[in-house]
């Protein structure tokens, strides 16, 4: 059976330590061992040496002591005499096992850069890794997962989908808000029956469907406020198309005065004529007058307006642009003509010419049965947004409001921005901080519900960032408390998010 050296040899005996270095008298040493002198004949050779009992005890003590350490600890004990220790050597010291982390290690074993403790009960923290509990909290079990972004987040799902509930089967239903509820329908409409249709309705196709409107108009966005600029209809009413027009002046509108050709056809040149009277007429003249009057009675004048626009090819043409007399010029000619008489033959000829011109004038008009968007031109008409298949301003504002409203902002240094759809807000503050103290800073406006995050920063080109501290201590819907130390007072910038 193998001997276990719990007690080194000659622990209580006489021992004389054996030196490491070679001795000058060739006595025993650990480097040389027993020299030739110990082999000499004791009887005949005076140089012969005896094997010393004390040194033999010391030798066996050293050997059995070292073996005992290995038998007890499995590794040698650390000793000053063992220095320097090579890298990765293992020793036992102060009830712990250590491994050298450096070459030529002269340091006593302890936790640090030179030694690493070896133990069977190492914890995750000892080797700077997560334990099972920490790993379970930080990581998910192995599985076949989709990459990030493959599915909607909770917020995205809440935006895209409706909560579980007892809904009607899938079908071609109106979106909420696009149809009336039963209560609204009962309030707005009467029971089925034989009724006379009420109101002046537009025919089917005279207005756009919602799908057509969505195709013609832009979606909600960051636009100028309603009324900021003229609509096309307002611009068409207020301005004339580009063109080569006469300089601005007091001109007659087209149709409000006779053209020069029409004036020359209706009136005779200035001269000395007989006073006007009832001169000879003929059936041909009377017949043409009757036909002209009948034709004119079934037509509307070209001064008739639709939404204050004259029914003419050009909506802002003046008399001078079309070579016509103004009202003043025509009045002058008429006044001069009234003072002069004409002879019967000239009057008859002029009447015949005037009748022809009147008939031609009537032919240049549109019938009073003509309709614009299903409205007869028997009188002045006014078209509304529904007549042309458009939303009124109130309807557009209502649709914008129903879809969440417009984004709003205060574009100043201490301003804010608010999403009209979600209600989320961003606020920015620029102020001056005090050092070594709590800086309570109010937001430009309180958050309606709560503040959810705050980011702060300072301007400092002369201070070392490693020498000062800045952190947010607390915040609420109205203000934030920021602590700053180690830096000279200066600009403080705050960005806050909430809703």
C-alpha cells in the first residue's frame, strides 16, 4: 500500500539543511549531490567523507514533505523560495488554489493581474458571464424565430387591426363613419312610401364618388390652412387667363356694348336728317322684325352669368380688346342719332338692316332652355360644390377633423410640435443652467397626459467631459429637474417627448 506522508521524515529529528549551490569542499549539495569523496575508501583514503546523518535526515524530510504536499493538495504549496513562478504554474496558498497568469511571477497569490483563483465551485460572476436565471431573463429559448421587423409591434398591430369582438361576417360594408347609424337614419329619413322627391338633386354621375374623390384629391398632409390661397374656381373668378390684354382701364365687358361693326350696322352716320317719325314700312320689314323678336325671346342674352361669370368665350375681355365701343361711346352716338331725323326710305332701309342684325344677334345667343349641370338658364343660376361633384369647405374641414386633424407646431427656440393624428408631442427648451444645483425647467406647454422621455445636453467647449456630471433627476407633465456639477454655467438644451 502506498505510504501517505502526512508527517515528513525526521520532523522531530536532527536535521542539517543541504545547500543548493555546489560546495568548495565537495560536500553534499542539491546541485552536485554526493561527490566522489563520499565513495572513497574510509580505511585508506584520507579525503573520504562520511554520509552525515543530519543531512540525510534533511534530505528525506525535504523529499517526504514535498510528496506529502502533493498527496494532500494535489499541487505544491506556494513558497517564497519557489519564486519566480512560470506562467500557468499552479500552487496552493491560504486555502485556495491559484494559477499564475504571468511569466516570472514574484507576487504572493491573490486576486489580481498576476494570479487567478481556481476552484470547483466557480460562479458565473467569477468568470463574468450570465447565470441561468440571468440568461433566462435576457435571452429567449432556442426556436425558429422570424427576423426582427417580420411581424408588427404591439403599437403597429393596434394601429392596423381592431380588437377582438363580435363583428359582422366579412362583407362589403361601409367603413365606420361613411354610413349613418340606425338612430341617425331614423332621425334623417322618413319611412318608405310614395313621396314626391324633395330638393333639387344632381343626377347620378354629376358628383364624384368617394373613390373618385380620393383619386382626384390629395390625402391629408401638411398643407396650408384652408383659405390660405384661392381655389381654382376662386382664381378663375378673380383672374383672367394669360394673354395680350389692353392696359388696365374702365372698359365695358364683352357683350355690354356693341362692337364697332354692330354699331355701324345699327346707326347711321351723323348728318342733317329729317326728324324721326312713323315713316312708310312694308311687310318684309315687319316680318323680319317679328321673326327676330320671336327668335330673341327664346334665347338668353350673352350677359347672362353663371356664378357671376358671363357666358362668353373670354371671361375678362374688355370692349377695346374686341374692337367695340364703350357704353359712353355708344351713348354719345345714340344721343346724336336721336337729334337727327331720317327720311322714310332711309328709315325703312335702316329698319330692314337692323332687323337682320337683330336676328343675327339672336342667333349668337344660347336658348334659355339650355342647362348647366341640369339647371336651366331661364334665370341667373348659381352652382354649388355638390353640383360639380366636389366637397364643400365645411365637408373638407369635417373630413380632415374626423381623420385626426392637422399637425401643429410652435417653431421657436422654446417651441413644440404635435401630431394631429396620434397626439404625440415633442418639446424643445433652450435655457441657462446653474452649477452644483438642481435646475427645474418648465416645458413650453404642459403635456396633456404625461411626459415619457427627456434628453438633456450642455454647450461647453472649455470643460473636460470627464470632469463634470449631468443627469435628469425627475420629470412630470409640466417640468423636468436636471442636476449639473463640475461645469461653468452655460446653455442647457432639453428635448422632451410625451402626449
